[in-house]
C-alpha cells in the first residue's frame, strides 16, 4: 500500500508527523517513534506553537477566538487557545511541555466568548465541547460537566447539532463527528462513563446509517464538503476524517470495520493521485500562526498519511469479497 518512495517522502517531515508515520505506517520499533515524538515540543511545529503560549496559559488572549478578532475578518481565525491545544494534543505533545499547570491557568484566566462561561465547563456549542472534553482529559482538568452535557443534549436522531440553541432538532454531520471524536479521546484517556459511551455509540450509528456521507431520507450525497479533503481538519467534516475516527474506535474496542463504510472508503481510495499521494483540496480560510501543510492543489503529507493509515487498517481487517 505504501510505496517506498511515498514512505520516504512522508518520513522527511516535521517530528509531529514523522513520529506517527514511523508508528502507524513504517511500523518502526517503539523506541524509534517515541524518540521522534519526544522531539515535537523542542523543534518544528510543536516548539513554535508552544512558544506562543501566553503566561496566563492562553493563546492569542482568547478561548475560541483571539482577543483581537473582528467580525469583518476573512474566515475564522485559528490562533486562540482551543485550536492551539487541539493541535498540540493531536501531535502527541505531553502536557508537561506546556506551561506548568496549564489546566489551572486556563481555569483561572480563560472564559468562553459565549456568555463569559468558565473554560473547563464548556459552552453550548457541541464541537467546542468535544474539543474541551478531549483537551481537559489530556491536561487533567475536571470536565465532568462537559461529559454530562453530551449525555443530556443528544438529539432524538442520535447525534448533536451546534445549532440546537437556534432550535435545530436534527443532527449535523460536522457537530456529531467532532463530538464523538472528543468523547472517544476522553474515554481512551480516562475510561469514560457508561452513559457517555452509550451516547457515542448511538451517534456513531447515526453516521454509519448514512454511510458516512449520504442523507438518510434520500440517499443523496452531502456534497461537496463530505468528499473534499483538507488538513488541518479543523471543525469541517469529511469522509476521511470520519473514517479515521472509526479506525480509532476499532483499535480501542477491538472490533472490525463496519461494512457500511465501504462506499466512503472507496471515495478515499479514488481520491489518490497517480503519484501515490493525496493533494490538499482547499485551505480553511482564516488567520493561523503558521502553515503546517501544503497549499491547495499540492501533494499533502498529512492527508496522505491519514488516507494510507485508514486504507491499511481497512484492507487488513476487512475479509476479501
């Protein structure tokens, strides 16, 4: 699946990616990939992002938006605390690499832009609460209120929708995926709760019933965003991001792939370019600290890694037709 030249290309990367490639694609010895991931806080992307943490524990002076964000700014800025924590957690950075007691600093100094709510208590947006649940579990904060929020706010069709506060009663692909990703991360790190695990399973069923990209009512594709791939993933849904989640579920629970994912897996496979890579399809507009991946239209190391990892899992676990 991974041609030697593509693997070499992926290995020639920032430690935040190289370590994961060594672990999940090259199957290097554990001491090798752990040593690479240990470099993330001191060089490359990880070091650059850690250097931007404010003394009060935040990034850019804000929780979800930077303190100087304006309504007329193009796109959504991605520099504030939550997005910075997401990146560091996903790159495998240990909490000890952040400022001492970052969880406590944020409890004291960070408030959500929505209603000035306390940071570790979450707010009303399902995606934001998913990030908070995962980041809190990673940093050792008390996020029990956020866990309870997910159990109490799941919609009748099984998932979540950030627009529930505006009256929406139907789940959203975006909101549901971001929620279950956060719930799973929290569960892996803390053990979770039976109620939260049941909520995750029901929400995963919501996506599987829809083959990860189709409307249940008509069978039509949720185009174009479901099949457009971009890294960093941010809050946007794609079948690649969803398949990557179900791979993590499979490894965590010791279960095989669900056959209802087959069409989505085909879409991921078909998106591969002749040179064996996947290209960056778009850039999620908005201010960033620095770019971590290729420009639109160019081969993307991060997307290629995620796609190859998903396909390797699927092909190894699915019985031949």
